[in-house]
C-alpha cells in the first residue's frame, strides 16, 4: 500500500491525489535522533509546487463541500480502519524518526484511529438552528433565520514533531468533516510517518486534491505558506515563537494556535502524596518530557516538601532509559540543539544552588531523567519550557504564593492541583490563568473530545473534536420573510 510514497530514499508529496517527486531543490535528510543516521529524505518544495498544492486544494474543496456528510464519515471510518491495520508499520517509522518509545508510538497511532472515528461520528451531529426574529423587540413571527454551518475553504495544518501522526489528524479529520480541503505541512522530524498518514486517507478513497502535503523546512517555506492567498484557516501546533510569527503574518485569516506550556502541579498539605508523586512523574517524564502538557514544575507546600521530594525521587529512579525500540520512558531528545538547551537550564540551576536529586547526566542527545529540589524563582528552570526530562521543585509557604508563581508564567496551558479538599481545589482552579486545571490528576490533553486550549503565550482558540469542527466552519445565515399569514 505504501509503495508510491517513496522514490529511492526520498519521500514524495501528495498533490492533487498523486505522489509526486520534487522538481527543484535537493531533498532534506530526516535523521535519527539516536545516532544521526539518515532514515529518509523529504522534498523541499518550491513556491511553484506549493502553489500547485493550493490550487488543487481550492478546486477540490467545492465538490468535497457538496459531498453528503454521511459519505464523508464513511470515508473517515475507512481511513481509521486502514490506519489500525498498518499500526505497527507506521508506529515503527514514527518511533525511529522521532525516537518515541515503541509502546507510546503504537499508542499514538491507535489513539489517532479512535480520534478519526469519533470525529466522523461527531461531524454527523453538527446541526444548524433556526432563530426567530420575534425574540427581539419590534419584530414579528413572520421573519426567522435558518443557520447552517458551512466550511471555511482550505485549511493549512501545521503539526509539531512530538505527535506527527496524532497532531496532524487532530487538524485533518475535523477539517474534512466540516467540508474543508487540507494542506498538511508536517514537521521535518516526523514527516515520514505523517506522509504515511496522508496515504492512509488517499487509499481510503479521499478524492484527489482534498488532502495535499507540502514538505520543506518551516523556516524556509513557512512564511510563504501562512501568507498564501488561498489559505482560509490556519491550525498550528508548535512553539510559541513560531506561533507568534504566524499570528503576526496571517492577516484576516482565522487561527487556531496550540503552543508551549509550563504546566504547574500544585501540592497542598492534605494531598495524597503517594498518588501525587506517581502522577507527576508520569506526567513530567513520558516521551522524555517532550509534551506541551508535561508537568514542568512542582509547587509544593513547605510542610510536605521533604516527603514529596523523596517520593518523586523514588519514582524517577525507576524510569527506564534506552533506545526507542525498547520498552523505556526516556530516549534521546529530538536533536542536539534541544539537548543543548536542556543542558543550559540544568547548568543554570546547578550554578544558582538548586539541589540535584537525580540525573544531570548526558550522553549525546540523551538527557538522563533529572530532578531538582529547592529551585528558586531566579533560576531559568522556574520559567522556561525545557521540553526535556527535567523537573524543578519549588517550595512555597502558602496556597496564594503557589497561585502567584503559577500565574507569573508567560504560559497558560494547564495546571494540576493535588488536595483532598474540594473547596480548596476549586479555589486554586478558579484563580489559575490557564486553559484547563486537573484536580488530583497529571496535566494531559486527552480524552480528545474534551476542549483543549491555552491562554496567554500558550495559544488561542479551542481544539477538541467538536470544538475543532466548529472552529473550522462558520454559520451561514438565510433569513426568511413570510407573507402576512392572515387569510381574508
Ligand atoms: P516548532 O519548531 O514551532 O515547529 C512546529 C511546526 O512548525 C513544524 O512543522 C515546523 O516545521 C513548522 N514551522 C517552523 N517554522 C515555521 C514558520 N516560520 N512558519 C510556519 N511553520 C513553521 O515546534 P516543535 O519543536 O515541532 O514542537 C515543540 C513545541 O511545540 C513546544 O514548544 C511544545 O510545547 C509545542 N507544542 C504545543 C502543543 C499544544 O497543543 N499546545 C502540542 C505539541 C507541541 P519544521 O519541522 O520544518 O521546522
Ligand atoms: O505535546 C502536546 C500534546 O498536545 C500533548 O498531548 O497530553 O496527550 O501528551 P498529551
């Protein structure tokens, strides 16, 4: 099934239903984060080729919008079945190219198949409404509006490296159910599995041009993509820096931005510390901390800090470190630049007197799981997103101090609060400037039909299956004026 995607070692792009070779630039190497080996090559598309992809998407969208919603849903279900059928193969490629441990890679692909099915079903229930004019003073019953939801047109979907399959589908599937066509720009690290995903949709019977892929370095083709006159909506997941750039360039084009985070776990005196420690370590270190929703700082009441720190250390010591093909939690980071950045944060914390409880070692791109106690607010680790397996513990004297430090962050994605007192849990939740607060649970995105959003530098707009379909469609209003209903 996947034969047409690759020509030699180079992956093609799907444009207007055909897998095509690039015509101009030399291809880009996709390398293993573990040993730098070239795993495959992707096209660096020229502007003219990008134009061709947009022209195909624009032309195909008109017909796709006319396709009955129940037909679209059948097609998405087929894609989900195909994805599941090829789960092991796609997960292996994903695991190899982004060094995600194989169990998590398989679970990403399975979760994605579930996501597609749920979206197909949810899309069938997106109904319109009628609104009567007589609700407003001065109007009578003869006038009412019929409000339906219509697609926006061409959706530009830009996905990050850490979930190349799942965070591509979280844009593609809702866009398609709403009747849009899609241009997918996969992350360069993660492009291979994202291109396999595109083939899954093509093989499921998606008409030519409804889903197209464009590859190339974001730093080179990004501006051209986001300012393209044929873009009607941009759904971007990635760093705050790139999100800001996109927001400044995309004029009058609606945006959905899911960006960085510095999620805090706040531990009150009465928390179940065993449970909190288990949750926090799972939340902070899975996929080596390369998740926007990873717990990225612990704010703990001084009176229970010693006990929590010891419990956290015990869990971190048990984390397995190794290669992505093995059943481990900690694998090499995505590239040297990422590992260098995490190392800088570690060095800064050590220099300024944080207490290293475990880790602090590095081999190439592999950073051993690292836990710091007594991190203070003058340290970079208190504020910056490492996107690596490093967790700082900050000790606080009061609930309000924890809330203040949590809110002083530029980010506002999620937070967690651990306590047995529901009133205090809600006090904390109501005062945190974030999209979501978890009570007695680690921060995380799923289940995928929940609304998912960041505030401040963590994003704008709301993702989550129904919310995404709504974001990628708009109301269309037809107003009816009936004649006088009285008969002589
Ligand atoms: P990134 O560097 O911002 O890249 C994300 C995507 O944007 C990639 O496809 C990248 O392409 C592309 N890109 C780069 N420069 C661009 C430009 N100027 N215009 C348009 N597109 C451009 O982020 P990442 O390193 O892949 O992901 C890590 C970051 O994403 C972290 O900050 C993390 O917190 C955040 N994230 C947030 C969420 C969320 O839901 N809130 C989820 C996942 C990740 P190339 O790969 O070719 O550079
Ligand atoms: O990296 C950002 C993802 O949206 C996080 O998803 O909480 O399911 O790992 P997750």
